[in-house]
C-alpha cells in the first residue's frame, strides 16, 4: 500500500491541494494518517474517490449529491433504485436549466434584433428594455 502526500495525490488527480483540503472538510476524502509533522498521507483509494468525484462533477452533480453517491457506492446494502432516483432528479434539474437557458437565449435574441449597434448607448433599445422602459415595448 502506497501512501501519498497531498501534493502527490493532487498531481495524480489533476487537482489543486486546496481543492483536496476542501473535499476533506466536506468529508469526501479522508487521509489515511498524518506524519509527525502533521502532513496528510493518503491511500490509493482516495485517488479512486477523486476520480469518481470528478466524473460526477462533469455530469453536473453538486458536492452534496456526490457525497450521497459516494455513500451509495460504498455501502453494500445500497439499492440501485436510490442511484437511479438521484440520477433522474439531476436529469430533471438539467432539463429545467436547459429550458431556462433557451428562454434567456430567446429573450436576448429578441433584444439583439432591435439594436442596430450604432448611435449613442443612451438610445440603445437593449438598454431601454433592461431599464424597464415600458414605453419602448421591447421588454424581453
């Protein structure tokens, strides 16, 4: 069993040592031991946990959700239905964010179409709409 310092673990995981310390405060990773000088030493298993965390983050899971997934991943009595439920909830959240982004995109497109990009900013229809100039009739 190889023990790694936080610097070695961070380098192998492609993260900063500060991120690892933060993950430790959240209970996502745990040093195996500390040296007499209080340096953290980690097992190879923590590198695997960090890879798991990064894959979860790439899929949009929050650190709180990742903590739950880590627990499910490590608990022998955990049910696949719980993992599926969390995944479904994340998918619903992402779909809602996509709808929100589409709405924002459409609003910005409508505003952008109204502005020719010339003249003083004080006469810009985009700024007029953002300022709530109802007389303009161009609110997104």
